[in-house]
C-alpha cells in the first residue's frame, strides 16, 4: 500500500481533520502544509513527532500582520526527543519554529529554512550542534534564517531538539514545561563542522550572516556555493571577512581538483524606488540626492566536468534539491561551483558604483583564478579601467573573452594601456641593451689595442661574450608583463559598438557620468589589438630576456553578432590583427550612417549641480602621443 500524500491549505474548516489524520494515519509519506500563524499552532505537536514513515515535510507559515520581534511561538510543552526517524529525507520550513528541525532525522539529505524571526533563531552553537547530526546532508538552504551571532535576542532553551529531559512517546498528553539546565558550550564554537556529502549550499542574507556560516562549515571541494547578499549596510567592516571565507573555500576547491575554469560577471540594475514613490522622491525634498537606480553584481564560477577520477567527477550526483517523488532536473544543466550575488540593496546609498566596485574587488582577490580560461562580461560597464587593471593580473590562463550587453570600455582600456606600457618598456630595454653592447664592445676594443692587437671594427662581432644582463635591471619578463597573454578569441554580441566611455579621476573609484569619453568601443578594441600585436612582436624580438615568448602576434578570431552600430571600416581593419574576423550585417553601419560619434547609455548624475557635460577624445589623444 502506497503511503499517504498530504497537501493542504490549513484553515478553520479542516484543522481538526488534518490534526486527526496526522495522528492516526498508518503511513504518511509526504506532508505539505500552507497555514496562517493562528492555525499552525494546533498542529505543531504532531509535526514535532511525525509519522515514522514520513519522507518529506514542508511547512509554510504566513506571518503577515504579526510582529517579528516578539515571541511568535511559545516554548513547546511536549517532549522533543524520541527514536530516530531514518525515513525522513526532505525538510522545508518557512517561518516555522526551529525546533521542528529534529536531530532524530538521522538520514536527512535536504534541509531548507526560510524566514526565521529573531526570537526563533538559535545561537550559533546550537545551530552547529544540530547541523552536525546530519552527516548525510546534501542540500542546505538558509534564507533569512541564520543563527544569532550574539545572545541579544534570547532563544528559548526548550526549543532545542534534544534539550527536553522527558522521553514520553508521541501521542502522550501535553506536559508542563520542565526547567532545563543551561547548555554547555558547543565543541564547534571554535572549530568548523564537516558536511562531507554536501552538494549545494544556498545562503541569502547580510554579509555578516553569510560570512558567519561559511566560517563555521567545512565544505567538500565540489560543493556548489550560492550566496545572495541582500544588505550592504555594513560592507566596509564585513566584506573582508566574507572575502576570507570565500578564499578558504576557493583554494580548497582548487587544491581538491575543482578549480574554476569559467567566470561569468553580470551587472545588475534596478529602480531605486517603486514608480508610485519615485515621483514623490524626485519631485519632493529629496530631489537631487537619491539615485535613480541601485546597482549590483553577480559572479558565477564554473568548473569543467571531468569523467576521470578527479574530485569533480562526483558532480554526477544530484546538484539541485529534489523533493521525494518529483523528477530530477536535467543532468545537462550546468550548476556553478560559485554563484555570488551582491545587491542591489533596498537602500540606494549602499548600492552605488563605488560600493559595488569595492565589494567586487574584495571578492575577486579572494578567488583562485589561475586556471580560468573563459571570461564572460554581461552588462558590466560600471567597473573602471583602474579596477580592471588589478583584476587582469590574476588571469594568466584566459583564452576566451565573451562580451554581451553594455560595452565594458574599462576592460578594453586596461588591456590597451597595458600593451602601451609593454611597448614602452621594450623600447627602454632595447635602448639599455644597445648602450650595454656599445660599452662592452669599446672595452674589448681597448683591451685589444692595449695588447698590441689590431682592434676590431664596429661592425665585426665581439671577441668574447657580452656580460650577462644584471639581475637588477628591469626586463619585461619580471617587471611589466602583457595581461592575459594567452587570449585567442573574442566574442561580442548584443552590444552597441559605438558606445562611448566615461572618464575617471586619478583619485576616484568610479566613472564620471559628466565627463564623457567619445572614443567608441569598437575603435578602442581595434587600437587594443594593434598595440597587443606590436607588444608581442617587440617581446619576441627581445633576445636578451633569455626566455622564448609564447604570445601570438594575432588573435585567432573575433566574432561580432547581433550588435548595433558596427562601423564597417573598423570591422574591416580588424582583419589585420585577427586571423579570422566574422560579423553579421544586422547592425552594420552604412557608409553614410557612420558619423564617428559615440553614444551613451546614461549621461549625468543627480545632485552635482552641473549643467554642462565635458567631452574628451581619449583614444585620439593617446594615439597622437604615441605618434600613430
């Protein structure tokens, strides 16, 4: 006989019937209840002692209209201990009491907790003590349901799953609450707990809450980590701690055979206020102060699934939480090893460009990116050239660049100026080498003349090897290297190729929307490829470096598809520096349509008190200085 499947919306009309069914049914396989806070109280005693055959329990409680600071659920007047329930596999709680997470579920594989009110949250020690009992756990979700990092909100000790001294069996009459002894400190207070079978970890909350949980867990190398930062209020104090926690997991994954091979970075934007409130904010006393949009960023890291005996081959197991009795997701779906969403924050003051760039900088420095060969940039035009200059130093293996959406001018400018620096460095090194050769040759000629021998002509080879290069002299291989030297392919799609850039002051961290750079995106890319080709040629000609260069003078391919405003002449010139350059005719500008002017997605910012925009032509100025 198949076990009973209960899926019901609890109300006054069926409360007693559901309670009687939960108590008397012979076998119950699945329970899914949607209830108000008022009606769920009558079922908590039976839910704390479920049917021994139960495999899946989902409780959704609607607490709308009820305060969340006061005590939502009274301490239980019934025992919480009993025999183990090995059949229980799936547990999902929404605004339900924490004591429903029983340590009796010894074979629990899925635990998903949402929206615990502060008075229902356990301390960190109690949370880790309970979590350590679930050695078979594979999927864990905490969304606005984190443990307390301090005892500012008292947690009732009777709510602990194993704290009641009574051993009355299920179905016994309610008993009075027994005063409990104070729980001794958890042994996990200073140590991490290990969840060896964990496949997915989803965390959504503030930076401090996410960092606290990550600091307390030891994850398998192939565990998929998803974090959503919903509040950036304390980002200055908390981001270093979160970055340190991410660093531990990232380097453990890399050393465990699961390094990141592909990184996708997406810019996020949302309206700062709902349409009904925006008119009041911008037309009222706050006009010129509040930003119109809030910003965010999403970082996803993928690893290559290997069929060999590496640790990442265990990705064949189910990656997404699956409720018993439901079909699993397609195995072809690629789940990121890391999925981090920072913002947008509901407070516009903490979702500005500067906060997002600084937060992204912390995260970027914490990740192990030495094996990344593919980078995807989607709608990421807020990151400045200065920030990209720091980021690109950690991508030595990058081969594929995929650009979609808003044009990342800062990224291309960082590559361009780096190539210019390498060219200038090679030129200075060539001049130093020529001076050393002339000086060495003169010493040899003087020595030959002093010995009475016929001096050699300036065109003849030296009589002895030239002195080696001093280890203190800077060389391109040690002081200034070309960023992403293995880059071979660039794919651009869905981008406005005539997009202009923004200037950034030397002491600023964000772009100025009032100081516009009229250099078009595709023109900057063409100059970048030209400079990188010249830098690679100069490095190959530098025979004093003592190391053969592996930098190609040409990219393998550049693909432009489904873009807007593609200048035909610029696209044709790409063939000089790319072996295979392809584009479609959909967004190609005709000869009479190409005005040479740049277009901008957004211009100006509120509150600066300036009426005029300032235009610059940064690319032309640079090429004039280099005499190109």
